[in-house]
């Protein structure tokens, strides 16, 4: 009888523990440019919080917003621009008080490491040797919108249109350049650092608006406390050091 009681208590404890682990599991949807940094940050978070599990989902910020709007379970949302987070707030997917800016980035033009193109200003992209230009689709990719703003300011958006290869996210644009499928491409400074063995920065792209990344626990988070704890972790020194190593700037 005593043995049976012990087994029942052990089974109950296992069920309770399983429930705790499940309750501590969160899904983080983050901009594609955060892929490498957030994988490392999530590992650090799990190590510091035994029983917690972080499921990561990466895509263009606009695509992530669409997923949430269609009911995808997301506990934390990290966007590469303010516009997409504004849309999440307007759709009541994120409460205004939850959002916080946690990092900044830059926009750069990259070329393959073995490129001999002489590109010192945006207008140099008009040259005939540049036949293909990787650009994130502005409809869903923040990097694409930043690129469009910069090229429109330089009166180059329309002239360069025939050369543009639109990508689904900034990492796809980076891949195209790294594989030599395009002569150049617009990506974030952090992306250029991540692929420094395959691409090099031709020039820093001037922008009228700083690239600032917001993060927030979502209104539909199944465990709001855990989601907010992860958001706080991303802002803490250890995670900020990881982001800096991957080329991101302080907020």
C-alpha cells in the first residue's frame, strides 16, 4: 500500500511538473534580422530560467504581423520597425504600454566579397555593371521600406526599379548577394557582420529616420508574466551584449 501511495504521489508530481513546464513555454516571433542574436539570447534565457522554453519564429516583420492577425499563437513580438508595431497596436494584438525599443540598426549596401564594383554613392547603382539589386519587398519587409525611403530621397527608386529583385525578408536579400545572384543588395548592418565572410559593405545608406526595433508581450500571450520576463531579459546587459556582438546598436 505504501509503495502504491509513493507511486501515485510521484505520478502526481510528474504531472504537476509537466504543467509547469508547459505554462513556462512561450513563442517569440521576431524579425528575420534578429535570427542569430535571438537564438543565442533564447539559450541564455532558458539556462537562467530552468523549466522555461522559448520557441522562436523568424520572418519579415509584416509577415509575422499577418500571422498574429490570423490567430497564430504568439507571446512576444519583436519588429524591425515602428510602423509594424504600430499596426499591431492598432489591431489590438499588442497593448501600447507593453512596447519598448530595445535595439537600433543601420541600413547598408553590400556586395559579394570578390566584387570589383566601384560604389561610393547610391547614384553609382545606375552603372550598367549593376544588373540585379536585392531589395526587401516594402509591402512586408521593413528593410525594404527603409530602402525605398532612401532611394526616393535620392530620386533613384523609379530609375532602379527594373534592376530590383524583391525578397521576402532581409536575410533572403543577404543570401542573394552572398551567393552572387545579385551584384548588390540592401540589408542591415548587423546582417553584413553576420555574413562578413561572404559580403562586404560598399556604403552606409543615409536615412532620415533611425532604425529602431520595438518588442512587446502580446495581448494574447498565454503566459503574460513569462512573456514580460523574456522582454525584460532582452533589455538586460547580458542580452544587450549579445546583440552588440551581432552588430546591433544600443536603443
